[in-house]
C-alpha cells in the first residue's frame, strides 16, 4: 500500500523541515520527461566523469523502460552499464555502491517508491549522492527526487481548496522542492500551485519535457529545449478556506527559466 499524504489548504504539514545546510558532493540531473536529448546525456556523462563512468539503472517506476535505458547508455559508450533488480537488493546495492551515475527512467513514481520500500536501496542512493555520485532521472525518475512528492492524479481544471494532489514520500535528494514533470505539456501548473500553497516552505519546480535542472547544492542550472517554472510561496500569505472554495494566496513568486539560466534556492529567503 502506498503511503499517501492528502494535503489541503487548511495548513501545511509541520513535519516538513527546511534545508538543514548539508551539502551533497554529487549532483542531480532532473529531467521533465519526453526525449532525453543528446545535450542532456552528454552533460550527465560529463558530470559522472566522462566515458569511464559506471552507470546503474533503477527502472523501478516501470521495469519495461529498463532495456531502452540500457541501450541509451550503451550507445553513449560509457565504461559499464548495469540494470539492477530491486527484487535482489544485495546485488543491487553492490552495483549502486560502485556506480558513478545512477539513472532512474520514467513510469509511475508511486510504483517506484513502493517497489524500493524496505529494500535498503533508497538509503544507498541517498548515500551515494552525498558521497559524490550523479543521480539522474526523467519523468517519474525526476519526481522521486523530492522529499514531498506528487504521487497521484489531480484535478487539472481548477484551483480549489482541498483538491491538491496526493503527496507521498520521495527519495528526498532535493528536499527543498516539489518537482512536477511534463509540466507545461500536460497542463500541471495548477496542481503545483496548490501543492506549493499547502507547503509554503517548499518551492515548486515544474520541468518541461526535453529540459533538465542540473542541481548542485542549493543552485540549479537549466539545460534543454524548453522551460523550468519556479513557484515560490515562501513569503506568500494564504487564506484559510473550506474545501471546494477557490484557492487564494498573495505574493506568490513565479519565475520562468530557460536554458543557460540559473536559480539559487537561497534567493529571497
């Protein structure tokens, strides 16, 4: 059973804590889905140390995407590519501990977290990132980067109190944000706004297809063909509403970023 947190506009979850100041030695490549372009692949390999990199694929969101990912990284001519089996956690953890790049393809992010829960694989991914590995993911593999993760369907046609998406625990690699993928292509602006209003200490990061955020510490750079939308409600004022009423908040900040631009989460704190 998935562990779901139903959010509402009546108040944020007090258990969500702000960034604690720790800085991972690795980097994240958070991709909004669609085609993983040559530019994004090349940048990811560069971060992982070049063609000597060892790649571990975690296709827990949809195992059918594993073979395509295997072929993609083999075409990129890295030193080694392994497709791990979460059902064999001992062997999987050994491969992850040797990997320079951990790749998480798409599918369903809830299935991803449910498939890894209790295996210890989540902890290994977090530790490898802290120790210097590159963690890259697309679509569902991007969504799981958050600590608070959008994990289910939501109303895309309204902004009403009590209709925010189901949220669940992700990997927590990028704990200050909530990531949403296929952002403008699937009209997900309103659901990220609602989630950001409910969790004002977290910043909404909406990533378009063929686009990635390259994250180092608290700063990220945009690469790719489209945009990243940043929704910052840390200084917004929220109205206390009943379920079904139109949502309301003042002083939300929205930033639209394109390739080559950077954003530091410390800005405007």
